[in-house]
C-alpha cells in the first residue's frame, strides 16, 4: 500500500494577494476610483490611459495605507523607497508597462498569526508594495456570434497593494485562513473594502511539493482565478493532489500558471510561469524616490485602531469569552459589540456574546451592513433582561432577532409580545397543577425515584407559559409540589 502523500511529500505554499486600496482618486492621477456602475472608459484621463507626455503624481493616501499595513504586520519601513517599471505587453496595460515596486518595497518582512484546525500558524510575509491596477478585459459574444474582447480602462491605475508571503504555508486550510485574516486586518485599518466578488481582493497561490526532508523547493505552480475563500482552499487542495499524482508517476512538473475552474473543481493550464527577469524591471524615471520619516510613521501608528488579534485576546482574557465567540465577534461586529458592552457589564458579556453569535451572525449573512443601522444598546438591553430574569433566554433571542429585523426597541417588543418572565409563585402554581394533572406517568416516574422526570415536567410547564416562566423558580416549585404528595 502506498504511504499517504503527506508522509512522502512536503507541501510548500506562498500566497500573493492584490487588494485595491480605499482612496477617492487613482494612484497617479485625479480620476475617481468609484467605478462600480460607471459607463466603460468614462473615468479616464491621459495619465491612466498612458498617453504620450502625461506624467504621474503619487497618491499620498495610498502610500499611507501601505505604510499602515506594514506597521500592522510588523514589517520594516525603509527611509527611502522608489518606483519601478514592470514591462510586459497585454491589452489591459495601456502603457506597455506597470508602475510598481521591485527591490525597495514600502514594507518588507513582518508576519501574521492565523488559527487553523491544527493550531496557530505564523505566516511570514516577504513584502507589501504599491502599484497601479490594470484595465479590465471583457470577453463577450458579438451580434454575429463571434467572440470579442473589450477593454474598460476605468480600473486602470487604481491603487493596488500586493502582499507576498514567504513560502512557508503548509496546507490549503492555512492558506485560506491567512487570506481571511489579512482581509479582516485590512478592513479594520480601513485600507481596503477587499470585496473578492468585486475584484477588490485577488488571491494567487504558488504551490509546490518536495520529498519530505529535502531542502530544495519543488517546481512552483501559480494558481489564479480564485474568487472566494472557499475556492482558495479547494483550488490548492486540488493542485496538491494533481502534483502528487504527477510526481508519483515519475513525471516532471511544469512551472506554469494555472487557472481555477470552480464549477468543474479543477485547475487548468493558462501559460508558462514568468520569472522576474522577464519583466525587465528598471527605475521609473518619471517619479522621484519616496522618503518616509519617523513623524509620518508615528502619525499613522497613533491613528491605528485595535487590531483583530489584540481584540480577540481582549475578549478572551478580559471578558471571558470563548475562542469561538471572540473570533466571530472580532470578525463580524467588534465595534458594535464593544458599544453594546459600554451599556452592559462584564457579568453580561457571555450572554451578550451568545446573543450576537446566535442571532446577529445569522442575520448578517443576508444583510452584511445591518449592524450599522441598529443601536448596539438594544443588544445590551436584551442581554440585561435575560440576566435579571425579566425574560427567558429563549425569549431574549426572539426579541433581539425582531429588533434586528424591524429596528424596534427591545422593551417595546417585550411588551408587544407579552414576554415578561413570570416569577410569581401563585401564577406558576396554577400552571404546575395543570401539568401535574396532565402527565400522571411522569409524576409516577418521579415518585419512583426517576428524578430526571422533573425536567420533562418543567419543559411541559415552560410550553404552557410560552417560555415566559422563570425556569429556575418553576423547577423549584415543581419539585416541592411533587415531593409534597409523595
């Protein structure tokens, strides 16, 4: 029997991620970056069209976004950096070259810690540099039935940051978690909206295998066209399996670029993989070297919000939340949750987190911007009512769900639905008598020593009150009633 692939080969993955930066204007001109819905080629000028004689001007906001990213990942920021021309011909590149950075990036080194099913993994980062985006190619069928390719230059020269990892990732899952964590970091610091479905974040993976114990890296295959985090994991898993089959057959792998076909669940050959020498990098003559200084970096550092890893740690260590709740809240609504906790207390943190994880997370799947239109104090109020016993935990979930869907105040919803918790002994005594009379078998079981029967009877009583009874008070009264006649 053949040994498992993981015992024979070591998986080595490096990830390259391009993200469009959140700026009002393009990288080297004043054209708007708000291209969504804009008519093709309507947001262009001589600079982003690459017309002769047009000179670029650096976008300061884009530079600061890359510097902020560098500080967030613990990278080194050089005193002086420069721009380079990356030369290649493709229809989406109007100048015949791309203004980018090569050997002097804005941020070098750094790392990002990610959580996987196998435990925490530290992903080393090689560089984060700034460049301009290309135009967009549209492949369509003409009126005559032939295939045509059209070019929309609206996207041309939008600020683009490329973040490249070291070849240190050892699994498809870790690559996916890294991409997810990087996106969360970029959203947190406001560098990018990073919407994969809109092409604002593009993930490429360099995948290779080598025999276990070997020092030399294997043949590198680049995988593109992965438009979701799930696709990233699936594409890399497929590529690992494909390379394993080729190597097991004693065949040589080809260094190439492969695309991912999500519908078929497999990669396909696109072209042979280029090397850096093929791009004939040389310094950009139309832009001066860019200098950073300690005052600028300190200003960016002072504006930096709490980063996702620190926020998760605070939720776990200070509020006692589970690792799951801490991760979910930090990723989906940390600012909203923190605002709710201002009106709450540490004692209600777990209950508040539970409501958020169970209810808000579900609603956010269909309404991603929902929390921006809802008052976080209402989450705190629902948790407080449940903690005080004024409503049951299940009713707190119902009330909070209705608040998220309608925007109504929690107290008004409680009154509207008549959900105030019943703790009055006299009122509960009437319910208990009805339940005892309706369930003689369970009563007999309890009196025969089967104490678990009381839980069944408590559940029946809760149904009688539509979940409004205080379950602790109810069970105490029920046990006293059953023992009285036994």
